[in-house]
């Protein structure tokens, strides 16, 4: 067990990659605060899966784009669990469309949740971690943040923003014993990619040397590593989990 006695916050923990991360952290002994936007049934299912595997967790409905709600959520996690040792900024959405046709609201919603959400959570948690003089932050970006992608100017900009954010946080907080790293998934089998349809996924698979999409658990294991003391000398890094899509 790599994370016995640790407390973690996972945003977007109700479904997909966040769910797999929450379950994997709990399997390593962490108590996990599963943060979700509105899908209470899915969040409860995640908690049930954690408990079935002998782990512990609590649920928080909280919009990461709302700074006041995030501050309240983090305060409440600290009160209930006693510390916050791990933060995984995973909550994310897509609102795809070509630049020329992209609505201001679709640009803003993606930036607000995918980038500003990570800022809100990291800011609130960093105060606690600085007092503890320890902590691990893992931000979920995307290979699209490295390469860009037609039809995703909002999403790619937010994910590229996460890279600069992660490296800056790593530099600011390293002296306080806090590490910050990013994981860049390629194509992972979740609700987010299910909406793309089979033909788009098939085209995408042609660009992946390993010739397949990944399971959310394959991302979760890398997050566990970065959150654990096994990664004690790693900060400010980006690890691609993409079957070789981007080298
Ligand atoms: P998903 O299946 O669509 O799940 C999204 C999660 O984010 C849900 O738990 C959702 O909560 C939560 N969420 C959305 N808006 C939120 C908000 N405002 N506040 C709090 N939580 C919010 O997505 P996924 O595929 O697992 O993606 C997870 C992360 O990986 C995202 O950052 C995504 O950009 C990134 N990523 C995914 C892929 C991929 O291929 N799937 C590739 C690269 C990067 P509810 O259940 O309550 O709606």
C-alpha cells in the first residue's frame, strides 16, 4: 500500500478517468474525497466501488469553476479528514467546434472548468499543504495541449494552460515539500470519447503506435505513482499516457 494514511481530493471523480483514479488511490490506502459536478448517481457508484474494494471515501458535489464553492469544499474535506495530502485536478469538459464558429460561451466554459477550476482547487489546497510542508498535486492535461487539435481551440488552450500552470506551481511550492506534475492522456475509453463515434475513434487509433485506446485504469496507475513517495524527486513534469501517440 503506497498511500496508507493519506487523504486525497479527486475532482471529476464520479466518472471515467477520475473514477479510476479515485478507486486506485483508495486501493493504495488513501481516503478519497470524490468531487463531482451533478451526476450524484455516478458519484455514489464510485463510492460504492471504493468501499467494495475495502477503501474509504466521501462525496462532494462542487463546481470547480466556482471559487467560493471550491474553498468551502476544501475546508470541509480538511475538517472531515484532518489533512489534504493529494490533489488530482481531473474535472474536465469538451465543447468542440471550429474556431470561426465557436461561441464565446463554449470557449469560456471550457477555460472556466478545465483551467480555472484547477487554479481554484490548487490555490485552496496549497494553503493546507504549505502548513503541512508536504503534498502532491497531479493535473490531468491532454496530448492535445502539446500538439493542438483542429476543432478544439478552447480545450487545447486550457490543456496547454495546465502545463504552464503545473510547472509554475512546481517551482513555487517545491521548497515547501509540495510536488506538482501533469499527466497527458491520449485517447481513453470514457463518456468524453464515446460521443465522438466509432469512425472518429478508428481514425484516431491509426495515429497510435500501440493501435488501441486505453482503459481509464491505465491513466490512474500513473497518477498513483506521481502521487506517491515513489515519485519523491519528480516535480514539474508531464507524463504522456498515450500508447506512443506523441513522442
Ligand atoms: P468524463 O468521463 O466526461 O468525466 C468528466 C468528469 O468531470 C465527471 O466526473 C464530471 O462530473 C466532472 N466534471 C465536469 N464538470 C465539472 C465541474 N464544473 N466541476 C466538477 N466536476 C466536473 O471525462 P474523462 O474522459 O474521464 O476525462 C477526465 C479528464 O481527463 C478531463 O480533464 C479530460 O479533459 C482529460 N482527458 C481525457 C481524455 C480521454 O480520452 N477521455 C484524453 C485526454 C485528457 P459529473 O459526473 O457530475 O458530470
